[in-house]
């Protein structure tokens, strides 16, 4: 049994597809299949049910998965332990980022980390916040920048970057542009354009509506704040955004804080409590890059300045 076989096994189990797993580990699909078959012969049991389109774990596969992950983590820890003693950091750092987000301090932190530790292989992947959080929990990501409704998702540590109220964003002349006070029930009288489920901002909005017994009509959904703002600016629906997202479109939208949606939407870096030196270094660079950024009222980024 070889570590690479365990790596391929974990990749197929997480991707549920041999082709995607092969792309992930950078070898051919036939190579992955051959190594998995060899591993199954050594273990004396099939690890995957190949009868369906998706590669699903058998009972034996489910029993082996966590042990395989633990073995890979233990092997990585050997290099990390030596690295900490010698002052070197090697291996890889997998970073997740919420889809469509262009928060430049994160890029600055990644660049600084790369300059300091060129031997570490960096990867950056986008997904929605819910899947990123699960990816951090499972070990698919070392840390991730996510939109969230809670200061720290269960089982993870977090560094809050931005904490902002939700706003209703409407064009000048809209009925909600006049009153200074806007409530969820006011919003429910109009169609809504919001981010899709799985984003932190949508979770905050849905929870606020449920707490007040309000059932708004989500007429339109868009994954990017710019798209939500663009649809709202054209009068198609009332946009639900964070304060800084709406501020970036102040030339065409009037923003009103939603009075009874009191819980803020958060943008945060999340990571597991048990982590290696690469994560610690990346967090140090992130703290420096984000220092003061979340408190600058005039800050803007090229697309997604606020929590998602």
C-alpha cells in the first residue's frame, strides 16, 4: 500500500468521479483507476460501486476513508515537523474564495506568502460559502474566505474581515427610496433580487425573514453583487445587499438599512483548529493585509466589496 494510492482513493471519494479525481491529482484517469484497483486487491475488497454514473463508496470504502485521510495527514505532518525545526515550509496550501469575490487584500496576502515561501504550492478555488465551509471541515481547503451568518462556523476558527448590515437597494424614485426606515415587511410588498442559497448574505436574509414570519418573493437571483445591483437599478426588483456592496453603486442606487434585519452579514477567513505552519503563516500575512481594511467606509473593490 502506497501513499499515492491513498491520495487517489481520497480524491475519487471526494470528487465522486474518476475523471475529476484524475484532473485533481494531475495524472491520467487510467492511472488513477489502475492504482485504485491495485489498492482494492491489496485490501481484498472493492472500495467503490462503479455501477452508477457517480463513483460511490462501498461499505468497505466508507470504513477506509477516514483512515486514509488520517494516514495522508500524518505523512504531511512529518514534513511539517521537520520544516518547523529548520524554519522551512513546504507542501501545498489550498485556499478557497467565495465565487465572484475580488477582495484585493486576500490577493495581497497570497502574494506576500508566495514571496516568503516559494516552495509551497498555492491553489485558489472558488465556490459558494456553504461548500467552502464544508471543504475546510473535510480538509479539502486549508482556509477559505467566506460569507457567513455567524462569527465562527461550527467546528472552525474564524477571523472576521467585515461585519455589515443588510440594505434594500433601489433606484431613485422607487417607493422605498423615500422613507428613512425600511422593514422586512416593506420589502415583502415588492419582488426581491438577492444572492442564491449557500451564500452568507442570503443566509442572513433568510434567517431574518423567518424570525419575523415574513415570506418575501425572491423573483431574481444572482451570484455577484454587481449583478444584483444592476438588476435593482433597472427597477426589476428590490436588491438585498450589504452596505459596502450598495455603496459601490451609490451613483444609481439608494440604499436603506433594513431596520429589523439586525444580524450582520460577515466576511471571514475560516480554518480548522488543527493546522500546520503554512496556514499559520498565511493567517499572519492575511492579518497584515486586512489590517484596517474592514473599517474603511470608502473602500471599494472591483466587484465584490462586501460579505457574500
